[in-house]
């Protein structure tokens, strides 16, 4: 068995206030990862990272994810050109989610459907969806 | 068995471009939910919603989540006073994540540790964490 890429927090205090990145991966070995545009503040996408994707993101400054549908490591933008330069990486209180401030390259978008952000639909009054910038 | 609270999208086209909110709940019956401050754009927290929590959020305009640790529906702010008025609710391309623009009540915070946002720590150069506004 290979050495784990990240430590495990010993207790709640070190998990919440400690100086060690000790992500709490879920049963599938994943944490949630939010990409927010570094300049506009727009939330671009939510995806998943396994330990390897998180380590690569920290080490290279380029967003890496883990694709649940393809069950594979995924360097964002490798095929689309929408690489994400990570300006800042944050972790939340219980270390099961990370927040990245990114600058997308290529056409500046993040969504495979063709919108800038994956969150291109608003839930309107009657509970239906409307596409809206 | 009770009727499901939301429909299931028939195909990828209706999932991605349709006008029906048809969330794709995971194996545990959850979608990821991001709360972003409606005025500042700050990402406040990431949590989870089951169908009931999402329905209540849509119907009441107040953020409801599902607590994985307590295995229970959770109206945000019920005990802390940090209620979240939902200004806008969005869903992502494959409908397994929602984004809420919220205005937090009470002290204006969202994190149980006492910070305004749960993402109060930055991963710095050597991979360690630093608390930073």
C-alpha cells in the first residue's frame, strides 16, 4: 500500500483550526471542489477531487478533478482548453470541501454545455428552470 | 411509497437544457449545495440537500440542508440564528449541484466555528493552512 498523500486530523480542534491540510475524503475517496472566478466572483462549477487530484492541484497550480462518470483523474481543460489557473485554494471548516479562485484559460468558460458557468439556470417561482446569465 | 418530490430527466438533453428541475441525487439521496453571499459574492459554505431539503428551500425561500453527520433535515439558522434568505437558486448542467445566492441573518455569518465563511483557511505555498479573511 502506498503512503497516503495527506495526513488525517487527530481531532476536531486540529481539523477545524489546525495548520495541516487533512482533507476528509468521503466513502468514495472524494471531496467537493468549487471553482469560483478569481476576478468576477462568479461560481463556475462544482466537481470532485480525490487525493491525487487535490495533490496535483496544490503542486501544479492547475485545477485537477476526479470524474465520477469516467472514474478517472481529469485535468480541467486538457481537451477543451479551459484550463484553470488556481489563484487561491481554500478548505472549509471540516475539510470535506475546497474552494478555488481560478482564472479560466481558453474561451474563459468552464461548462461543457457551452455556458461560462455550469450554473446557467435559475429556479423560478413555479419551480421550473430558466436559462439566465 | 410516497410520490417523488421531483421528476427524473428523461435524457441528457432535458437534464442539461430542460425547463424542469430534475435533480440527480447521489446514492445517498443528496445533491451538493453552495451558499454564496448575494451581495458580496463570498462563498459561505458547502453542504448537502436531500429532496425534502431542496423542496423546502424552493417553497419557503429559506435554506434547508440535510446534515450527514446528524442524518437529519436541518433548517439553517434554526439554532444559530444564521437563517439564510434565498435570493436566487440555480442548478448546474447535470443537476447534481445547486447554487444559492443568500442573505444570512443573525450575525451575518454561516460557519459554526465562528467565521463568516466556512472557507477561512488558505492553502499556502508549502501545503499548510493559514487562517485568512
